[in-house]
């Protein structure tokens, strides 16, 4: 029996930006991306909107293999009790090692630490592996925007999921 190493989860650092950008580009897939495949010249991973403070990263054997973006869904004070996952990426070579699950759990803990009561996300309807993972971690479908995106000639639903913390 092979024992999989446990992912180490930590807050992102400014120095992680280049590796996160590369991971994001390498993991691009029409299964989860609504934006076109990135092409050079590449934009920096961090922006004025999202910085290291909004990301948790996963490492296996010291190698960065995933991240989750956790942020406020809006800037409204009446919505400050909610955090939203606005990105979850796992390197192809780390799939099946529990990285995505570890990142989801760490995001829930971080959201609670920040005082959040709810955690939400959006996932493309055809991304069955991600939806199964989210459901296994307590997320439920709270809404569906039918045929919200036209991707490669196919209309795809935008599924809204959430859970109480």
C-alpha cells in the first residue's frame, strides 16, 4: 500500500506569484475555465484585486502544487459574513493526493477565523469531479444559472454552491 504525503497548506507569499501564475496556466482547462487559454505576455498572478492575502497554497515535498482563492464576494458591509472561493487549482501531477480537499478544508477554517458564517462558490455545471468534491465537503447547490456560458460551442450552466460554517 502506497502512503500519499499530506499536503502542507500555508498562506501565500508575494514570492509565490510566479509559481502560482505558472500553475494557473498549466492547469488551464475548458472543464473549469471561462476565460480563453492564457497567451504570452502573461499578466502577473497577483493584482490590485487579489494579492497573497487572498490565497492559501498547498505544497507536497516543498513543491507548490495548488492554491485556493478566498475572498469577499462583494464589498457590501451587509455581506461581510460571507467568504467566496473564487479559484481552486491543483497541479495535474498532484491530483488524487488530497490537495483539493485539504485546500477546501483550510479555506473553511480561514473563513471561520475571519468571522465568516457562510462559504460560497461557483462551478461550471459540466465539472462533475469538482462538484462531487464540493458536495463531499458539505456544499449544496443553491442555484443554477442555466446556459450562462458558451464554451467551445456548448452552453454550460453556472452552478452556485454554498455551505454554513
